[in-house]
C-alpha cells in the first residue's frame, strides 16, 4: 500500500498543485500505467474486488480514479487532469467523494455492521466529507479498521481460501435481502465465510435438499459449496448459533447474486483470513471479526524457496494428470497470481485438493506460512497419488473394454467367415437343427398334439429376431418340449424272486409292502405289460417308508425320482406356471420326466399328509388329477399345455397319519399301514443293517469293536423304544464314534488294503503297456463297476449290483474301515452303555410294578410314534350329600373329556345295578357317585391326549375307586363304551399290542370287533399275551373284579 501511495505521490496527485501541473500529472499517470505500476500489479493482492474498478477499497478507488472508470467521478478527475478546474477544488472533490462513498458502504466507522451497514447509503449530510475536505487529507478506509462486523455465511463441505472462488447457495431470506439491497444501492458487499463444525455437515446439506451423492466437478476443483444455511432453523434455536461454525474463516466479497429455487446463489471471492470474536445478531447471523495477519517469515530462505519450487512442480504434475484443475489455475493467474508468494501459493495448492474438511480447515487456521506450505504440499502429494490411482483404474477399465470390443469384433468376423464358407450356421438355424435332432428318435411315439405344437413353435422361432424377448421364451418352451421322453420306457425287470431278494436285502420286515410290490410284478408278468399304481404307506416315523422307495425302484429296474410336498402351498409346483410369467417353469412331473428320461419312473411323493394351502391355490386338489389312474393318462401341465401320459408311472406316497389327507385324494390311493417294529425286529435290524452302516461311517475296522447281544438288547429296550429305528441308528452311531476315538488313542492307523495296493501296481504296469491293451482293460473295469454282465444293462440285481447294499457298504468303506481285525479290540457290554450313550432316557412304562392300587387302571393308546401305555387315576377329593361331580385333568382333548363324562354316567348307573352281596364291606354303594367329588387324572400331563378308546379304562378306574377294590394286575384295556355299556371297535391294534409287550402286560382287553385285526398279527407279536374280546362292559367288570380276576390272581401266584 505504501508503494501505491509513493507511486501516486510521484505522479503529483496528493499535493495541491496549480492548473499548470495537471498535464504533468496526467502524463505521469499514463507513464506509470504504461510501465505496469506496482499498484496495478498488486490491486488484487491485498484488497481484490473481483474485477478492476468494482471495489470500495483504497486501492480500488484510486484505480478507478486513475483509469477513469467511475462515471462522473472519473469525468471530474479527467477534467482536473486537463486543467479545466481548480486543482484544489478537484482534490477536495476527490476526498469528498471518497468520504461520501465510505458513508454509502454503511458507515463502518460508526460500527453499524461493516459490509452491510445500516447507515444512509445516499443523501448524507456530508459532514464527514466536508471535514475531510477542509483538512485536505484522505479519509481512512483501511479494511482492517473498517470491516469489524460481517454477515456470516456457513460452509458445509470445505472452507474458502483467500484468492479462491466458491459458489454458495443461501436460503436465509434476511441475508439475501440485505445483500441485494446493498448491490442495488451500488455498494459492495462483504461477508465472512466460515466452515460448519461437526461430521454431519453432508447430512445436514442433504436434508436441506442438496445432492451430495457424488462429488461434482466444482467440488473436486474446490469451487463448489453445498447449500449454506441448511440448518438455519436449528441455529436459530441455539443461544449462540455462531458456535456451530469454526472460529477462523475467510473475508470474502460477494461477486454476484443469482436467484435460485432454494434462495440465491452467491459467488464468493476470498480475500483474507479472519477470526470470529463474538455474536452481533442471530437473524441474519452477524458476527464481529478481527483480521488475521500472517507471521513474518524470510522469503529468501533456501528451504522455503525449495518448498515453493516443489509445490510449483507438484502443481504442474497435477495439472498434467487432471486437466480439470486448469480452470482454477487460470482464475489464480487472472487475479494477479504471484508464484513467488508462498502464502498465496500454499492457499492455491490446498484449494486444488479434495482433502477432508478437517485437514483443509487446519491449513486455513495456520498463520505460520512455512508450516502452511508443508501442510499444503502433503495434501497436494496425496492428490497427485489419488489422480495416479484414478488414471490407473481408468486405464485398466479402458484396456478391458478395448479387449472385449476387439474380441467381439473378431468373433463377429469369424462368424461371418464361417457362415460364408458354410462351416457354421446362425443361431436360429442351429437351434432349430438341434431341436429337430432331438425329436428324430421320438417321432414314432410322439403324440399328434405334441408334434403339432412343436412344429408351430419351430416355425415361430425362425420368424423371431434373436434380440426379441419372445425369442428366449419360445426357445425355452421348445427345449422342454423336446427334452421329454415321449413314449420312451425303461425295460422293467418282472422277476418275482429277484425282486424279493432285493427287498429283503435292504429292509427287514415290511411284509405288507413287499407282498404288494410282488403282486404288482406278478400281474405285470401275466399281462405282459404294467400299469401305474398309486400306493400310500402310512406309519410312524422311522419305520422305513421313504427308504423302501429306492429299493422298490431297484427291484423293478425303474428310474427313481422323489420330491416332498410337505408344506407345499403353490399349485404351480404340481401343475407348472403359465408361460406368460417371467421365469416360468413346468411342474414337478415334467421335471421328473426330463430328469429320468423315461415315461415309467417310480415316483415317491413324500409327506403327503403335510400339504399346505395358500393364496396360490390348493395343491391337494391339484394332486387329484395327478394321482387318478383314470385322468393322469392325459395330464395337462400349465407350462407345456400339451397332454402327457402318466398312466405308466408307479406312484408311492408316504404319510404319518391319514386324518389330514383330504377324502377325495385319499380315495385315489391304495393305503398300506406300517406299524412299529417289535423288540426282536429291532434287534435283527440293528445287527444286519444299522450296525454295519454305523461302523463304516465311523471308519472303524471290521471286527475291531463288538457290541454284545445283551448290550444291544438293553440299547433297544432302554434307549430306543420308538416305533421306528431312526433313534436306534443314532445311538449306534454315537457308540461307534466314541469307539473310533478310543481306537485312535490306542494307536490304530488306517492301512491301505491289499486290493488297493494291487490295483495301484496294476495301474503302473498298464501305464507302460500298449495303448490298445490299456484301453481294453479300462473298458472291462468300467463294465464291472457299472454292473453290466453278459446279460447287458438289465442284469439281475444281485450282491454285485452297484445299487445293492453290499456294494454301497463296500464303496463307503475307506481307510481303516476297509480293513478287518481278527480279534475285537473294544467290547461293549450292557454296563458300558452309560459311558457311551449316557443314562436311559425312558423311565419304566409300568409305573406300578407291584400291581395297580385302588382307582388306577392301565389303558392302551395309539400315537403317531407308535403305541404307548397310559394310566387312568381316580381319587375322591370331597364327600358330602349332593357333592357328586367329576373333574378331569391331564391335557385331555374334547373327545376324551366327553368319553370321561360318559364313563362317569355309566359307572354311576352300573353301581346302582349291582346287588348288595357283590358290594364289599364298607362301600357306600349306589350313593358313592352322588356324594363324592371325583378327580380324574391321566399322567404325563404335558402330552396332549384325545380319543374315545379310553372309555372302558375310565369306567374301570371309577368302579375300582367306588368299590375300594384294585383291578386285576397285568391288565390293560382299550375300547369305546356307550351309555348302554356297548364296547365299540378301535384302531391301532398292532401298535397297542406292541406297547403292552414293552410294559410286560399279560392280559389284554379288546372289543369283539377287533378280533380280525388281532388274527392278522404275526405270531411273534402275539406271543406271551392273553387277549380277551368283549362286546359289553359286564364282561370287562367280570374280568377285572369278578371270579375271573380271582382265578387269574391264583394262576399268577402259582
């Protein structure tokens, strides 16, 4: 500034001069301008106003005066220079205009707000100007002393650096109004730009409507700012809203104001650093400031000069890597850049980087120029590395794109060349040819309807462009149509003896299922052809319903396909989707035919009693067509929309109960019931099937571990009482796993078997043999492995068949399991079971081992897991005239509660009909039920119980209580009783019989209507049991309490 004053003084402008000196002054000014005076070079360095002649600083006013760009003021100055006016009055006018301009800016000397002062912009009394004119001195117009209060503009993303330009969106109407009013009056507006504190600046801006998803070009260049005043409402609620802003900011000139939808956009030009010292006004936010000065430094220091050159070199590298920074550099050069000014150079370098707001604010707050330069250099180096990484990523992407494009062009050219030479056909022609080749072997058996549809779709495919969406739909449709084995059947093995051998090899028992399959084979053999059937196996879990399906398929030499419908609620899984849907597919049966490539597979539909039902329809109803022998010969899938013959398919369904299967669906199936296994059957199954499999799975050598018969019997009796053998298999696996651990600790190491070693040696010899001989031997081994003998593909399934149980165990034996041990290394006896499988989980079924007390009788129940015994207990809880009542507990269902009510009524009636001589001494007789409140309980209260078959048991328990006499020991009964005493048939005879055997019961009471069910049982199931078939309850009473009971007691005692 002093240099400017000296230059102006040299031109003779500050001292009063005569008119003759006007010419010299004008010539001096023109010469100074022509030489590029110091003031011109530095006009934007300290008090830059955006464009020459636009500002109100001292240098700006002198510049307008010297260049004649200030309207009337310029004309007056020009006239004074030419000598047309009094020089003294001319100089006074200059001073007066300067003072008037100072008042127009806002009376900063009066402390009215600095950049937007509220003093009169025009029409002032001009006392200050007159005083200044009278004194003949310039009015002090230093920005440091003039602008002590400014409007605060919050910046959300990055700070504004001195010498930088940044557009800011402002939504505060009061702030916009004051700035527009100042510009309208011709005054220049200055604000303080402060960065907002906190890490949620972007979130606040996004809430205000700003789009900060990806940084724009202006953000990368440091010339863009998110909308200011994004949280003005939140600031207004604070006691001091300026606390949300950093204390150090930038004194900036409002260059332009452009209205926007969000308020107005300000173009700010940074000048110098300022510090916020206090709050003046909240709305608009006005703060008091102090202008910061940089700490002095030695510009000629070698270290600083080297830092300056390094920054300039890094800037050149950055501009070379990222041309977008050229615009920022041009602005820096346009507004008087001095690359030797380390302070401005550091600010420029920092503004070009995309560092985080914290690092940028730290550079802004740094007043030590060397330290600021070091920080700027670090940020600049990081930016260069970031640009290099960006360029590397772009180069890799471009190379990949170019490679893919080149490959695409070459492939297209290759296709064209092959097509011209006839070596390759286009996609449509190749697809049509492929579909026709698929249909060629099926033409003889292809139905007419299917052939017509396929031909129409082929013609349609040829007329559609490959780019069309309909092209893929038609192609997929033809792919499914041509993949179905139209009229192709697998050759069945109708050999009853071979089938029985296979079934017996894989499963023990299940005679009903095996006999039905053998009948199916016999009928097919006599007729010369087989028809499809629908079988339904019903039984508790773990009895082999699902596993027997694969054995049946192997015995019949049919392809095996299984799918479960448990929880299925979508009809489209059975009938397929319509082709109009995206991703449509056929139903399960079409998928089955494509997978098995045979029109007569064996299909196992698992868990058919657990079908779901949803808004997509009722799958049980969809199965009616599939499982109906009269309808499935023309099964129509929604996707194919072509009839398919499923009459040769053998269906087998599995279920645990029949109650949840709809009646129409159940009517289409042939039901075969599977009851639980008895003790002897479980022991046999464990020895023959479960134990070898568990040994192989555990990798235990054959013969190394032996489970004694006594231990196996205890395992079945105390640990696996379920109807099935699934839990028994788990217990055996647990035993052999623990045995494997002991063997490893004993040092047993798996050795390769001799056969494996011989095979490896043979392979080595074959490698040196002639190629023809090696190929022949390889073919022989493949045939042996596939089980193909001299009878071809359908050889009799014996022990060498790959699907046989022996072959499966041999294939699964690896490592030590493939070896054999002569003497057992571990022997497991009954006493060792607790160490291997823990304590027995089942208590004794027979709670009362010494006989049931008064009021307690054993009954028999059927469950989904098999049969079980239950006790009915009756006790008198209250006595008094007219107190007779019945209370039942034990989580009983509605049917069982009604049965208890019926039993109470009948027992009361039965007791009244007994003669007095049959009543024991001390018995109240017929008045017992009228004067006693009775509590009836069925133990195992956590288990739900329901059904009418406990009627006779409840009556017996009530009569035992009334007569004060226990029932016959080792007696169990089941049967529904009516109000007249008739005993009606029940279900689950075999399950209840097995439960009685497990509990050690000798005498069983069944309704007369179940005699035929008892006679169908095998002798091993009925062994040791004494059945009694009754039609009326009188027979049960005579057995439990009469002469027969005394005779039975005598027989038991004997």
